[in-house]
C-alpha cells in the first residue's frame, strides 16, 4: 500500500497563506492561525519561518509583540532584525524610529531596505518626527556607492511620503553616470516627468 507522507512544513505554509492576506488589525482572522504563528516564532529553529511569522503578526496588528520586536531591531546583526523592523512599521510603532535611523546606516542591504520601508509607514503617522531619517533616505538615493535595491527602496519611501527633499535627491541621483541604462535611472526619470518640476542638473 502506498502511503503519502505529509510534508512536515506544510502546516506552517498553510498557516502563513491563511493569515497573510488579512489586513492589519483585522478581526476576521482566525484566532487559531494567530496562535500558530506565535508558536512558530517561539519554537521553530527555521529563521525563514520565524521571519515570516514575525511579518505576519505585524501585519495582523499584534501590538503586544512590539517590545520583543524592538529588542530584535536593536541587534543589527541579528538575522531577524529586518523582519522585526518591517513588522514595527506595520504596527506603526513610534519607538522604532531611532532604530530605523540606525538601520539605514547598516552594512546589510536587507536591514537598510527594511528600515526604508518601515520608515515610510512610521513617518506617515501624524506628529511623527524624523527629519534625520528623511535626510538619510535622501542621501541614500543620491549615494553612488549604495546598491540599486537600496536606492530604489529610498526612492519609493521618499515618493510615498511626498517628501520635500525628493527633488534635490532626484537631481543628485540623475547625475550619476553609473546609472546609465540602469532601471533605477528609468524610475527616476519617470518620477521627474510625473512631478513636472524643474530641477538643477
């Protein structure tokens, strides 16, 4: 008799798929699924699954985990720092802004990109103060030594915030000869055309 063996990770995948589409704070998500996500984070030794569970819990508005996420985000070399930052952004946790600023200076592109994406949600909150974070995002966009994914993340965040630093940052970035034929240059040119602003080249 043929016996079909069930993939032991299938339950985790089903859990992630079940809760991922739910909006932050949604009351329509199955409580059992949230419990399973918490269990994955607590018991799993698989960093990828832990990261996915953290992200899902953040998107589901589980604000009681914020303190644990802040502790993770402080350790920039922790493999779960990036998902922790993203989850803190989803939770709109204002205490995360200084950690986002530190993350933007990380040597890890994953952490920098996560910080940029978290910044977009945190700085969009009423009363959020983060001029230093905005300045760093503009500097990253113009930084010829930053990788393309990092610069793209900075661009997306500045655009999403409609930040007044954007025109000058675009002006600085478009001078980068190394972007010739690069998709990032195309994205910058599209943004310039959309804004219909005159900038100094």
